[in-house]
């Protein structure tokens, strides 16, 4: 097992990529703190893990709240005496889908929420986890970014800015904490079919348009979880300060086609319309 006897704290673990990672990590021997605001679904993830013979605990956590971040990190130590992996996966994705805009149309409250959850949340969770990892002289921090931070799309300016900050923070932390044996990397997924994305995925025009921008297929949460597992394990011991793109060829397609008509045509699919 790749994570035998390790302890991981995963935010945004009640659904989507976080849920898949929590279950996969547990199958690989990891003891998992499932951290999320969604208590009902978070506890269901814990129940699924324990029913499969794994070990997990739920904590209700607002990553943008420093007290919640400290409590989540402390729970891992209280339960199992250590904290080996922090996977910052929480983000207000539904807010991005419904309310993100270009700057001149962007509501300030949407900007603040996006920055607070996606960027400040990663900072606060790392701040809470790092003292334990530094004392252990060992740890892994994974931050979820996005291909949007690398190749911009129209109308998602707060999400792009927040996730760009996540990549920059990742590199800075990797530099600062290497001497403590702590590795820090970010993961930039392309389109991944999670619960909050099913609305547009079930729109045939939107699905067809999105699939046309990939060299392979659209992603599944399990695809990202498998990469996170590798990066969290000792198999990735020489990888730190990196942003790993996992997107089915999306960024390669967009670079080759300068965005393609997908992003410029007036007949945009419904999930890109604001």
C-alpha cells in the first residue's frame, strides 16, 4: 500500500475530486480526515470508507476560517498522532459556474468568496498543518489549481486569479519548507465531470463542445485522485515545487489552435454563457 499508516487531511472531500481522493487514499492504507462544509455528504464518504475497511473521520470545516483550519489539523494529530498529507481541494466551483464574470461585470462579493476559499483557504490550511509537518521533518502538501490559471478562458476571472495564486503559493512554499522534508505541489485539472458539473455535461451541445477541445476524453474524479495518490506517496520523492497538468490534452489543443472556435464563436454552448 502506497500510504500505509499515513494520515491525510483532505478539504472539499464530500464530493468530486476530494471524495475520490479520500476513498483512494484510504484504500492505500491512509487514515483520512474528510473536511467539508457539507456534513451530510461528508459523513457519507466516511461511512463508505469505513464500510470498506478503511479509517476516516469527518470534520465540518470552512477553509476560509482560521479556527476551522486549526481544528481540522488538530483533529488529525489528536486521532492518530501525526499529519503527513494535506490536500487542499476545496473551492466554490458552483459559484464559478453560476456567477463568475469578466472583471467589468464581476460582483465584488463573488471575487471575495473565490479568493477566500480557493486561495486564502489553501494558505490557512497549510498554516495550520505546517507546524506538525515541520516537527516531523516530513510532509506533503497538494494544492488543487486549474488549467484556467495557465490558459485563460473568458468570463471566469475570479477563479483564474485565485487558482493562479495557488500555483504561485505552491512554488513559494516548496522553496520555504524543503529543508523540513516537506514537498509541495499543485495539480491543474482540465474539465472533470463532478457532481457540480453535471448540469452542463448533460447538455448535449455543451458536452460535445467540451469534448472537442480534448485529445482524449473529459476527466473523471478518479483520474485526478490517482495523480494525487502518486504525488502524496514516496514514489514522488523527487517532485516538489511543480504544477502538474492533467487535462486530457486540453491545454495542448488550445495552444495548437489558439483557443479554437470553441471559445470565440457567438454560438457558445450554454455552460459558457453568462
